[in-house]
C-alpha cells in the first residue's frame, strides 16, 4: 500500500511568528522588476512555509521611491487614472506628474497590482511602506537591509 504525500500548510499563528521587516533601496531600480520582487516578499513566496491562502510574508519598507526609473517611453506615455467621486471626476496623471506629486504612490500601485485581488490582497498591501527619501519611522522594528538584483536596461 502506498503512502500519500503530505503538503505542509502553515497555521495563522505560525505565519505571524516568522515575519520580518525588510528595507529595500529603490535607487535606479526598474519599477516593474522591483514591484515583482517586493510582491513576492510581501506574499511570503521566498519562504519555505509559503501558504497561498495565508499572509506568510514580511513587511517591506521601500526607500528613495522618487529615484525609481522606467524603461522605454513610459515616463511620457504611462497614465494613472483616479476618480474624485464627483460627476465627470475622472482625473489622469502621467508618470512624470505623479513622480513629482507622490512617488511613493507609484511604487504602491505597481506592487498592489501584482498582489492577489480580494481580501487577502488588501491585507497584504498594508505591509508595504514606501517613502520618498532615505528616512523612515520604523527603526524600532529593527529592519534588515536587502539588496535586490539590479536589472539591466
């Protein structure tokens, strides 16, 4: 008689116990590649105990969001739309306008769109903290600095 294979599924309390705080420097990183790597860390896919239906990932702090770069002509052509809530309230900003206004929002939107949609995705995006400069208010959590792979391009 064959033995059935068993898959490990983390419990909620086990998932919360293994969380860490990580600092990522976004200077000269390509937006999409950075967002993909950060989304993996927030979900916990880099850990052996990853469980798809639980929040097993780490908290991620992104610094220097204003120094992010995009390839090709995305700086002029990429648009970000939002709705004010009033009639005819659709507003559109280009990448360059949004970098000047709120660069952390660009990084958050890119990561959020790579996370699962629904309740879990909303919970996961709360673990991302993005800042314009090199200062952040999370020193008490003793975050570790992580070097992401530099992308060519």
